[in-house]
C-alpha cells in the first residue's frame, strides 16, 4: 500500500509539473481574462436576461476582441512615444518628490526607486516590443478564456464550492469571501474607476494640446497608478497639466482643464461614488495595500496589481482566524 501511495504521489507531482509548465506562459492573459470577466459579469448578467447567456457572452467577447485589436495597433504605433513620455514623467515626479526636505532614510529610498523603476519599466516594455507575436497569442488566449468564463460562470462556481474541504469548510468559505471583498473593492471599485479616470486624463491631455498621443497615454497610465495608491490620486496629474498650461500663458485653458480634471477625475467622482466604492484605506490598511500593489507588481508584473492585494487579504483572514482559534483555546484551557 505504501509503494502504491508513493507511485500515485509521484504521478500526481509529474502531472502537476506538466500542467504548470503548460499554463505558466499564459498565466498573465488567464488572470487578465478572469479579472475582466469579474468586472463585467454584472453587465453580462443584465444583458443575458434579454438575449440569453451565450449571445450575451458572444457580444461582450466581440467588443473585447475589437478593443484588444485596437489596443495592439496603438501599442505598436505609440509604444516608443509612451515609453519616452513615461520616463520623462517618472523622472519629473521623483525630482519633485526629492525636492522636499525628507529624512535621510526616506530620501535614499526614493532615490533608489527613482533609479530602479524606470529601468524595470523599460525592460518590461522592451520585452513586449520585441515579442508582438507572443502578445498576439496571449490576446487570443485572453479573449477565448473570457468567453469561456462568462458562459460557464455557474459551473465554475459550483466546482469551486465542491472542491472545498469538508473539515475546514467554514475557513475556506471565509477565505473565498475575503478574496471576493478584496476583488470587489479593487476591481469593480477603484480599478474600474481608475481606468475611466485614466481615459479621461488621456483625452484631456490630447484635446488641450498638453501632450501628443503617446504623452497623453502615458499621463493616463500615471493617473491609473496614482488612483490605486492610498492617499495619492489623479488630481496630481491634472494639476500638473493645469500648471503646464498656466506656465505657457494659457490661463483660460488652464482654468478650464482644472475644472475638467476636478469633475471627471478627482475629487468629484470620488464623492459621488463613495457609497458604492467604499472609503479609501488609511493607516495600516493603506500600508498593506501599498505593499500589495508594489510588491505584486515587482513579483508578477502588471497582473501583480491584482495578485498582491488579494494575497495579503487572504493572509489577513488566516491571521484573524488563527488569533480566534488561539483565544478560544486559551479560554477553554482557563475554564478547565
């Protein structure tokens, strides 16, 4: 029996290794497909009541395919401009930040980030620049996975619940709920809104002639990043754009752009949608969120913006359950 168990363990390990080697190259598009499906599922559910589940999934997948195709064309056309603009904006941001009277330790940390982040980003962008065929294959995987998830959402949900262990089912459900709350707040809340704000900034930068197409896209990317970070926000980007217009003598345009930024980027949307999005995190939770976002990005790339906060949320749930178990054990020990 022991030999048979060892053989099955060895076979299982080999199978898991082969599966990992097969899935790991397309892990990023799969995570992106899951993310998009999670964000857009309420729209799919609403549309499926009128058209049916498959028609709704096919329609949304068709729209996603067109947008992905347009994105790849824009990526190929503007990647060099976006890269140069992002490098310029990053350098300007860190120079502005280092201009404050900061403690030596924080000053040194920011200086290291100012040197490291542009290098990492350039390597990341160049990796995709020279592998557009690979990017195309990943886009195809993402689109098909997105359709499959939308069509089989109920089946996937049932399979996940069926796999939960019976002994620790309550803990497993709590972990799922914790991940769900984090995903709901991060994806359907701040991430979706941050992307819309990034689009608004990009359109504003281009229409007000603050930057060319590549620079406008870079400004939109910066807005998304700042909106995801605690304390900071997209107001930094539109304020910089208004200051640029004011510095060039276009006072009226600066005022109009500032109003545009306040209404469509920050703070007006935050006040209007706060009841749906929830409060932005502060204190220790803000620090954990910051670590999750930056640590996830460094470890996993852009998909780490999702993986990092969710992983820390699950860790927080496990710690809370461990504390409750320890307190219960200590209470029962005292009473006995």
